[in-house]
C-alpha cells in the first residue's frame, strides 16, 4: 500500500473513487453522484492541488486509489486554528483491513506539521455507528448533533459533530 498526498496527476483515480463513494454511500456525503458526475476532470484536478490550507490523502493498492480523505484548514484570522476532515471514503472491499486507519493517521500526522492548527472537526451521519466508533478510536469526541443536516429528497439525516484537540 502506498499512502500519500494526492496531486493533479491522480485526478482520474480520485474522480473514479469519489463518484463510487457518492453512488454507493449517498447518505454519507453532502454532495451527490448526479452533481459531481457532471464535473470536468479539471475541477477534480483543482481539488487535488495541495496548498497550505488543504490537501487530499489517498491510499493506493498498486495503481488503484482505494481510500481518500480531505483536509481543510479554516483561513480566517480568528479560526485558523481549526481544520476539518471531509470526504472520507474507503472502497468497500478494503474496509476492515486497517487502510482507513492508516489514511487518517497519515492525515493527522501531516496536520500536526502545520503551524497553528489545534483542532480537527468532522461530521458523521448519526446512524453510522461504525464510522463514529472509528473516529472515537482516534480520540474524536461528539460535541453536538445537527438535526436534519442532510436531506436526500426522501429522508433527513442528522449528523454528529466531532472534534479532536491536537496535542503539541
């Protein structure tokens, strides 16, 4: 397994995994397959340009991207100490192998290197106990629930809001 920060050259693999995530786990994401399947490859390349305030970590099995997570740092004067993990997805056939843990470990290690970042936030659909247990294992704690955070046209989904305070 190769785990690293993705770049523009990974756009085709990233697009494929992202669309698979949106199609197979639609309740887990704020976006939709229908919306992002219309995005150009250039839009995915732009997402993958690492910057001071964001990057995407991915895990490859040979040449196939199987797991990814995005880091975003807030950029306001008063909230630069905060960051978020979004878009976490592991291909179903690789779940339970530890690769998701390795991706989040890598992401958190990279986050620790960024001067001034003290907090990492994320949200997870309240019904997704497996994901909540996964994040709890890193030390994330629930600090609230956003009712009706997502709506797919048929059903509302609450999201648990979680945080991790980084140690210096």
